[in-house]
C-alpha cells in the first residue's frame, strides 16, 4: 500500500517556464512533508519542507504548497533551469514534534528541463 | 568535510554470500539511517540509529542487521544475500532524531545478487 504517491513518473518543461510536481498521500496522520532532489549516481539532497500547520513554504525558486483537505502537495519551480533536471522525491512523516524520524517516500518524478 | 561516505560503490554477490556495507559521516550527526531504493518503489527505510548505541527497525528490516560502531559509523550487513536484495543502498545522517532535521545522504552502493 503506497502511502505517498507521485503519479507522474516524468515531466518535461521548457527552460524559464514553471515546473509543477505533484504528490498525494493517504495517511491523515502525516504532518510533515519534504522534497528531495536526486541526480544520477548521487544520493538525494534535501530541497524544501513544510509542516501541516502551514499551507505554503517558499525558498528562492522553489515553493511547496500543501492542501490538507485534499491530502495533496505540490512543488513549484519558477523559473525552471536545465540544472533542475533530476528525479524529485516527495516524503512524509507522522513525527513532527515527536521522536520519530521515519520518512515515507514517494516513487519519484523525473523532471527534464529543455533548454 | 566529506559528508556521508559509503563503501563499496558497487558489489556483485552470489545468493547465500554475506557482506557488510560501510557508512561513515564526519558531520558529528547523532542519527544515521539505511535506505534501499528499488525501481518504482522510492526509498524505503531499512534500519536507523537515533544515537550511538541504539538501533531500530524501519519499514523493510528483514534479511538485514546493523551495527552502530561509534558516532561516525553505521554498517549494514547481509548475512545470506538473496536476489530480492538487489538494490541501491543509501546511508544518511541527521543532527537529531527528529523528522524535521534534514537528512544528508551518501552516494549509494549498487548491489546485485545473482
């Protein structure tokens, strides 16, 4: 049972345009969400996060939106750059403010930004 | 700082063989983790260690053992490798055992079991 779902395996966007990556979750106990970026032959790197007490978090070109009622979050990248081409993983946890640090990852979306 | 390092980068095992994957971090982090990544499955937590001297099971612990040797090192052992353990293994670390703490990942070990 996939608790965190990224239904789009891949996405292609033109340089300078907006990239929107989506993530859905089923566990209503999740209260903290993260996005990781992964290049081939490297480990994932942390990108941005959001807790359930917020509906938006912004960091430079990256913005994450959370819709708790729909159990949906999205990552917006504006403007997209060729260096953003990577696999993006959504992750969730039910441990905000607690002791657990167990993350549940989605299956990833491969973003290709065309020059 | 090297961050999180993993050895080896690649390994091929025959079914039934054993091996240990090594992980070390030089960031003075308390918590360390082992994940596996399989096609279409994302990353799944195998074991983690909240602090030196403690280890806990993650989502997919069967067939694996871990040792937190000291604060820097966290190893993953496959006692009797099976083809189902063919995967890419990532080690990660974070400052504390709280989910909001960013996890830093190593480059991964690609393991094939034939």
